[in-house]
C-alpha cells in the first residue's frame, strides 16, 4: 500500500512540474511579440518632415518640421538645375553647348549614365541625364563645364541659395551623394526646397525635363528611367521635380502636381522607403486638391468702382483699374471670407499719367491682410487749362 502511495505522489509532482513549464512557454512568446510590435512601429515612421504649398502664392497649407535640416541627397540636383537655367536665361551659356566628360566626372559612383572620359554631350542631354536618370557623373561634368571646377560651381550654388532666401541650406556637392570621410554633407529643409521649387517653375525647361518618364541616352544604347514614380502613380497630375536617397538620410522627394488652375508642391524628407514616401506625397496631393480651390480675387484691368476727384485734370474724376491679377487658394467652404478694401485718396492734383498709381486694393482673408494690388490710371489725363482750374478753386464744378 505504501508503494502505491509513493508512486501516486511522484506522478502528482511530475504533472505539476509539467504544467508550470507549459505556462512559462506560453508567456515568453507573448512578451517577444509585444517587443517586436514596438520595433515595427518605430520603423514605419512615414517621414521626418514634410510640407504642402500652393505654388503661385507660396501659401503653406500644412507641414511638419518644415525647418528641420536634413541631407536632401539627389534632390540637391535641383539646385544645380537652378544655377544652369539662370545662366541660360542670362545668355551666359547655351543648352547646345558641348560638355566634355573629365576623368574625375567619369569616376563618380551611385546613380549614373556611365560617362567615359572624353565623351561629349550637349548641355541639354546632360541635364536630362541629371534630372531623369539622376546621373551623378553628368552632374559633376556639368558643374565643371559651367564653372570651371566642381568647387567653384558649389560656391555658385550657395550664392544662389542665399539670394533666394534659402537660409537653412548649405551645399557641398553638385550631386548630393553622401560625403566621403572628413567632408560635409549637403543640408536643406522642406521650407527651403519649396522656395527653390517655386523659382524653378518659372523655367518651363525644368518641368519639360523632370516630366520625362523614360528616354534614351547615348543613341538609345542606355535607357534612362525617371526615379520619380509619382509620374506614373498620378498620371495627368504629377508632372515633375526630383527624388533623392541614401541610407543615412532616407527617401526624399520634391514633387509638383497640377489640376485645372491649382498647382501644389509637396516635399517629403526622411521616409523609410520609396513606397511610403510616395504614399505620403500622394495623400497630401489628394487632400489638397479635394479641399482647396483657386479664387480669382482680382483680375488685371478690373475697374475699381470708386471715383477719384482730379483737382487739376482735364476730366473731373476717374476710376482706377487693378494693375495685376490676384489669386488665392482657399478651402471650399471659406471663399466668402476673402474681402477687398479700397484705399484711395479723395482727390489727386496735377496731371495723371497712364499707369500711374492712384491707390491700393487691400486683400484680406479672415480679416488678415494677404496681399495688395495697385490701383492705377487706365489713361493719361492732362491738366485742365488755367481758366478751368481757377473756376474750380472758386467752387464751381467744371
């Protein structure tokens, strides 16, 4: 009987020990699962900074960390493009100029069109290689051609950036590659890159180049495919600008899209993948196009319906006109909050020249001033003769 009792005790102890081990095994995976979830959440941070701007006015619609300084990577090539296009516009260089590849240019790595030392292409062909294929070798070759050396061209880039008010940007290369040991990296911000993008939109060539999806190079022996996949993901909307990436800074993009009268610029910096970066940009464009419309507040030549007395003029009074158009992006439900206030003197002395400023039209949105438009004379008004002016001073309305 004692033997049976001992056996039962041993079996009971073994069963208890087995249950305890089973419970421990169930708890450990649960803890690991929670830890893995936290790691994944950190990895899926969609961006480090972004901004959405209406292009014609520069109005910031939304953004986060817009002045955070980050390496733009190959987006740096937009600054190269600005220097080149500015010089072309001034007649200092031509797009038909021949650019010869130097030994140094041929050795540049990363994205490239595999230029060989001594190879010659026109400046326009090189610019397409830079902005479509993101060719670092082409960027180096163009920098040397335009300024004589890479360092002198970088100096021009920083000079132009400063003149545009890009106060948080500093460039150290024409291409945006990660710096070698002991060298400094290129730095910019979402805010500064929007300033640059708005300036570049003044040059039609920039969109012509950056909207190319695919094109042959070197007699079609090398096919250049645009790194900006928003061109394909947002057909008939996205039409240009530039992407950039290297491991330490993540995926960046300066993109622009147009629908009707509306054009927006979106900058996204520091995304963990190209797909996430593009999804963020597309979501921002979609929201902007759905929520905003361009309001034509003032049209150039529009008559301002208030008389100005001309003390000495041949005509007794005149109505001025707006000298420029004024448009403003507003949310669909807020267009009634844009107001115009006329600021003109009761009378003006002397002759009136055509185009002479007579006053101002002050534009307000939600009671805050957003702009001004000059009110000018639509015609020349000579002085009245001496007799007429004397009679007027006596109080007669002639």
